[in-house]
C-alpha cells in the first residue's frame, strides 16, 4: 500500500508529481503521430498512384520507394533527416553568413521521418485496396458520364477508403509506436519525458512502466476508434457472417 | 558522394554485421519457441491461460519496443540488490542480454498470433483423416498439425523475421554497436549523413533481400502440392 501511494505521488499531479509533464508529453506523442500519419497519407497516395500508373518509370520509382523504406530500420531514416537536415540547414544559413550548427526542428524531423516511412506502408495498403475495388463500379461511373475528378471523389475514394481502413488502422498503430524513436532527436514526447523524469528522480522503472501504460491507453483507444470507423463505413453492406 | 569515404564506411559498418545477425537470430529463436508455447496456451489452455496470452499479446504489441528495452535495461537496474540476491544481475546488467530479452519477448507476442492463425488453418477433416489412420497425440501433432500449421504461418512469419532484423537497430540506443549504432556514430562524427545512410541502408536491404529470397525458396519447397504438376513426357515407344 505504501509502495502504491509512493508511486501515485511520483506520477500523480501533486507538488512533486510528474503527471502534468507526462500528459503533456502524451499529447506531443499524439500530435507527432497524427502529423506524421497525415504526411504519410499524402506520400502514400502519391506512391500508390505511381505504382499503379502505366509509366514504367513511375512504377519503378514506386516499387523502389516501398521496397527500400520497408527494408531499412526507421532509426536510420531518423538519423538521415536529423543530421542530414541539420547539415543542409547549416549550408543554407551559411549563405546568410551565419555560422555554427543549426539543429533541424525535432518536431519537423519526427513528422517527416514518420511520414516517409509510413508512406511506404500506406502506399501498399492503398494500392491493395484500389486493386480490390470492383471494376464494375468504376465502369458504371464512366457509363453515367462522370469526369475523372468526380469519379475519384464520389466513387473511387470512398470505395478505396472502406477497403483500406483495416490496413490503415494497422499502419496507425505502427506510427504510434514509431514516435518513441523520435525521442533520439530530443523531441519531448512520452519516452523522452519519461527519460527526463527517470534521470531526475532515479526511478526509471516507475516512469518506463507508466510510459508503457500510457502507450497502451493510446493504442487501445485508437483500436476502438478504428473499429467504430470500420463499422460506419460498412453501413449498408450485407455481411457474410 | 565520395567513393573512398563510402568504401571506408562500408568496412566500418560491416564490423557491426555479426552483432546485428546475432541479435536477430538469437531473439527470433527464443521468441519463436516462446511464441509457439503462447499459441498452444491460447488454443489448448484453459480460461486463465487464454487470458494470460491475450494480456501478454496486448501489452507487447501495444507499446513501443524501445520503451520495453528501456524498462528492462534501465528500469530493472533499480532492483539491483534483489536481482543480485537472485543471481540474475550478471545477465541484466549486460546491454546485450537486455536487448535479447526485450526483442525475444516482443517477437514472441507477434509470433504467437501468427502461429495461432496457422493452427486455426488446420481443418477438422485433416485431423479426422489423421485419426482414421490411427494417429493420435504427439504423432498426430508432429505429422499432421505442425506441418500444415507451420506451412500456413510461414509467409507471415517471414515478414516478422525481417521486422526483427530491422528492430535490432534499437539495440544501438542501449550502447550496442551493431550496424545502425556504428552508422549513427559515424554520422555524428563526420556529418556526412547521406553517404553513411546509403551504405547502411544498402547493408540492411541486401540482408533482407537475401532473407526473403531464402524464405520464398523454403516456401516453394514446402508446398509442392500447390504447384501445377509438371507435364509428363509423352512415352514414345520406338517399336510402335
């Protein structure tokens, strides 16, 4: 009981509690995950479009993109963006006669790294969903004289999203867990904040344990949300079972 | 892009490859066995066993591997006197063993779900056919259930192995100098992020290509019954 009370004081909202800091960091984790996931959706759509295009050059590019980014560790991509981006920023700043190291903003690094990696996974999900849409629906849209833009908005996008939703849900869970790696750039998200708290209180177990609980809470809530979204997009469809 | 620098980088990074392979192979082996036990527990165990496996899978798949590594490496250090008394401190103070424990426990959760799917693909007819031939218990398991289940699980399990090779990169954060660790160190020293990234990326890609090639060969070998039959040569009798 005494141990539990000490633990709750440590991670709680009292005078010496880290509760507020941990919750702010959890919000930062969610923010960088959402920003990265949306960046990844844009990249993923473009790459899926490239992989489905008739041009061999674009297809080659799309295949290379998805193969390379799914085959190398995410940490390498983060290092590339953080150090490579900082070096590039330093060069640009050099023109304006500023000197010294300019750090790439950690949030932007995280957003881009997550976007670039999850873009490869989202591209595969979207491509699979597009290939699974019934051809008849697209032919019907053409038959009633829809233009490409209208057809994309009214027919293709809703159908693809419905089929892609479970896969996108999986990618979102990957993205959430990948945000922990962004802590290496110094962005104060959940893991970095736990490291800071663990270092300052010398109670690493309590803080990493709490971090795991908070991550589980986020993944659990997002599972529920995605399930509801799936149910919603399946309205009006008869199911086999 | 400086070829001489890249060649030097390649030689440095190659020094980390044995550790990368060691971490991946050891944790896939331990995690595979644990995953098999968990899958069997979920399928054949009672209610408590099923609940335990479900909770295990939820925790290890729902939180980032890096936090799991930190909890084991830094978190357990807090209980040093107790661990010393149990004789476990010798293992838990080594970053190598902490990485192996975290990677194995993590992949066990994913493997158990993959294997559970494989076991569920064994149809009741196949089991009945085995029983009709007089097999039961371990013999049925070894000859019928396991081969069908493992064959079914192989493609997804192959993906998990490749994910594990990528996951070993996280061990670099607890000071293990495998390929990514050496790459990060080189980038921080030289600030030539692009060149080092290209070389390190190429090492991981070739490793994963080799792995997926080997896995597809294995899958091909294990599924002769799914391939179209070779067209037999027409028998031409010389005397006809």
